[in-house]
C-alpha cells in the first residue's frame, strides 16, 4: 500500500516515506487520492486547493505541483499521474490507497453479513477499521478537503456501528463493552453507539450501569443541545427498566441478523501499519 489519507496524509514506498511537505502540494495529492483512478477536472483542484479563490496563474501553479508530485512518486511501481484535456488522474492499483482498501473491505463485510456469516463479517470490519490512524486528512489545509474528511469520518462511524451491532448479535457482550466505552467518549452525541453500549451492559447483567449511560446522554443532550434522546433510545431505557429478557431485547434490536453462536470473536485491532506497508 502506497497512499494513506485515513490519518495524516502519507506516501510510502519500499524504501520508506516519501516526503510531501508543501501545504498546497499536499492538498493536490489529497484531491488525487480521494478520486483515485478517476479524472479530476482542473476546476475541482482550484476549488479544493484554493477554496475557490485561486491566485493569478493558478493553472500554471497547479501544473508545477503535479510535475513535482510526478517526480516524487517515481519510485512507486505502477503509479502514474495521467493528464487529460483539462484534468488529472492518479492511476494506482486496487488496494494501494488506504481509502480504497477500507471501502473494499466494508463491502466484503456487508456481503458476509448478508450471507449470515457474522463472525467473518466482524473480522473484515476490524480489518477495514484497522487502516485508520487518526482523523482523515489530518493537517491538510482547505475547507472543502476537510469537508471530505468529515464525510469519511461518517463512514468510519457507520462501520463501527455495524461492527458492534454484529458483535452484540454474536453474544460478545462483555468483550465489546470496553471498546464501546471508548467510542461514546469519542462520539458523545452518537445515540446508536450509546444504545449498543447500554444493550451490551444489560445483556451482561449490568442493568444499573446501562441506565446510568442513558442518564448521562440525556443530560448532555439537554444541557448542550436542548433536546431529548430519540425514541429508540427512550424505548431501550424503558425495556431495561421493565427487565425485558435479554433474548427478546436482542431479537427486537437486531431482527434481521442471525445469531451464529455465543463464542467471542478475536478482538484484535487489526493488522499493524507495518502489515499495510508490506502489502505488495
């Protein structure tokens, strides 16, 4: 894998990192990686690199940035920045950007879940999430690029939600609680993850702790946003108060997900970054 944007932007070859330090050049590279193997019109570069307010001679400056990137990327086999009539395109093999790999694996995880293979789906979700190293496109300037970063973060959150839903459906309640506790700190207003944490706590016999988490998010939503928790979270709180049997609660929360068994899955965080860079 050569190109990394699910964290700070990096380019790596077999010989180590390839430094791309100029802020605008990094923005050009980010735009190319976001649209790998797709033509990117010059107008879009101008919007992303200069936030729609280009200097005089922006196209000439863009050509200079692309030329320097081509020189820097020469050590990467099979990588090319192609020029169109009014566009550029990063041509790269499948799986050579962390973003492409993430999306491919998410698709594979969905396919396994649809076949009823939740254990396999869980491992693939973890594999996909393992390529994230921090906030996407961290340190890359540009409002539109950071907007793309927020879209990517939404995809990451959705993947976490599906992962933990599958873990709970598999009966891995206790094992997933520490991870969910970290996620609700990172995403304090995300009601679905809070619901998953409450469900995992309740199904592992921790009713009081589950209810405490409802109180926490209700207080935070009220004090900071002036709203109440959504209906699903309220219904979950009521079910926990009424001591609805865990099996019934799960069947209502995950009606379309077959439960394969209750054996805990491997809770590794996925391969290390060295494993990614070692990929052919």
